[in-house]
């Protein structure tokens, strides 16, 4: 008896080669709806599911494969007791199930999609077929990923069957596929029902991009996953050259990309241990990079560079002058790539200019995890409050806006000193705010005179303002909100400093 393959797919990539290959191997093809019409158009004469079941498709196609003659043929063990039962019921076996599901994620990603449209793209028969075939992987091959088609044909041609290890691996992939699909549906419907981005039950579903050599330290194992359905961000970046990415490379690349995307004009940032050691904007990208590097050349050695526009030849030449681990940018000119090839080990990442997927920030706990919305956006500058007698000048206000964007991306307690849209000093991750200020101001040195200072959270005491004034800082930006705000304001007034309250805190633990 001929082997039989049931094919019902929304994603028809690679389908013609697979279907023709199966036909050449003597398989009978069973199909439904649009897939059947596609196969007929290729002259492959599939058997309609209705001809197998003896029952027509009904309810606008909602019910077609949900039938014992389909599921019995998939779920039957190839053992005497099951074979006798299916034979008695006139059920023929199905050996290969090739199914991928209605495009639910693609549907809900469209602007203006209605709930009715989303619901109609919830597949019922497809997941049932996939789960049935995956459960019976000991005898049946299930394929949900078009990338697996060449492997299937290769094994069938060489061995006459798909081997047991491959069937098991495909079953694992199939269950992950339906789990991710159901998670997307549950998340969407929960959002519609409750209006909250946080459903009662959360499924974080990712597909492995690669195993990593190790985690933060050599004794920790690690892997890189892409959230299923991710449409942008670091998870979909292309690596154009360089050594394999490490866990720490990826963490720092994310920090670089997140910061540089918020900066205007031509911007460059250099990240070290998840904190910016240099950030700058300029009219030319190469100038921005030179300024960011000069801000802390010692820390920049071995750093991760983030750029917010296409890398040109001049910028590339500047970056070859020192050792860097990673460069992440939206693109590279051919001339820049030619220059950067001199640094064969340098990892180049290209991130498409597409919106990222779900903007969640997830932190692990023992036995659980925390989820919060990502810290995106900010209070508009026109909503800022000048709280001192002296208002900042227009130039100071522009500088404060730059410093405020940078300090948002520095580990708390965070202080950033800038001048001419370049970081002069960064105080990160200190246990008290005045300690962070002392580090940033010491790093800035004499250049702090006339510079501005940004703090990611309010000043619990006026001592930070005192330190800033003694160093020559002219203006300060901070969220405000401390019970001692009036003391901080009075201190600023005493020294003639301008100070702005933004009304928004940017803790980064």
C-alpha cells in the first residue's frame, strides 16, 4: 500500500519541491482547501480530505480534518491491536503530516485588525493534526517548519523512511510550535478582554538562535533565544562578520542599541559592562564616534559600539584604530565593510530599522520572574518644570535633554556629566548618589566647568548639588520627588545653578 502524506499549510515556501519529491517517491498526497488548489495547479492531483472522510467541509471550512478517518490514520500505533481496529473501520494510515498554521500573529500585527478577523485566524484543525502526529512520532513524521523539507526528502530517498531520531526532534519542534501559537492567542485575547498587557498566565516562548560558549562566566552555560514572532530589535540582527557572539557581547550590544536609538542626529555610544562609557552626537557620524571614544578612551578599549546611522568609510577607519568587540548599526556602506574586514574578529551586527516586538522587560527570580513594561519614551520637554530662580538657557536646556537621555541608560544610582553633547563623566551603579556624582565629576575634571549634570532619580540630600556646584556645573536635570527637594533647590539657588525637574524617574537596577 502506498504511503500517504497529509499536507495543509498556510506558509507555502518550499512546498512545490517537497510535494513533487513525495510524489516521485510514491506517496499519495491528501490535502485541503487552498493547499489542495495549489497542488492541483502544479499538476500533482491531491486527494481531497472530503474524499477520505466521506464528509464535506462545513462551516466555512472550520470543520474538515476533524474526523476519525484522518485522526485514526495518524494516531494508530503500527501494532496489531490498533491495526485491526483501523482496518475494521476502513481507516487508512497516514505516515507524514505537513502542517503549519493560520497566520494568527501576522493577522494581529496588522494595523486596525478587528477581534473578529483575529478569531477567524485561530486555527483549530491544524494544531489538532500537529499534536496528533507529534504524539505518535514513533510511527508518524510531523513537519511544521518548511526549513525541514530538504532533510525529509533526503532521508526518504536515502533510507526509505525518516529515522527515529529525526521523527522525535520534529515532534519536539511541533509541540513547541503549537505551544507558541496558543501562547500568542492567549496573550492577544487577554489584552483585548482585560485591557492589560499582563495576562493571568504568561508563556514566554522563544526559538533558539544559537548556543553560546558560556554565560557571564565560563562556568555558566547559556543560549540565545529569539522571541517567537519578533519583528525587530537585536533578536533579528544579522551578523556580517567576526567571531561568535558571547552572552556578554549580546547584553552589551542590547544596551548600546537601546541608548543610541534615543539619540538625535548622528550618534555614537560605547558600552562597557552594560554602561555607556562614552556617548556623543555630531553632524557627522565619524565625529560622533571620535568624541564618544575620547570621552573615556581607557574604558572604550574592548568596548561595544552602537551607531544610529549607516556606517561610512571614515567612521570605519576610526573604529579600526583600537580593539573593539562589537559594532551594532542599522547598516554599513560597502566601503566601510571593506575597511572593517581588516579586523576579522570584530563582530558586525546589522539591525533592520523595524519596530521591535512586545516591549517587555523580564527579570528572573528564584522560582519565578518579574515582568514590566520597557522604560520607553519620556516626559516631553515642555512638561519639565524649572524649579530654581535661574532658568536654564536655550543651550543649557538642549544639553540637559542630551544628558537626560544618556543617564536613563546608566545603572542606578546614575549620574552623567555632559558638555557639547558629549559625555564627560559617568557615575554608575553606586550605593549612594553622591558617590556616583563624585565619580562622574572626577572623571570630567576641569571640563566640568560650564557642563550639565543629570541624575536618574531624585536627590535624597542636597550634597550632590553641593558637589556639582563646586565642580563648576551650570545646570542640573533630575526627576524631583524627594522630601528634601526644597533643600536641593535652595542649594542650587545659592550657587546660581539652574535646575529642572522632569517628573519621571529612570531607575535601572
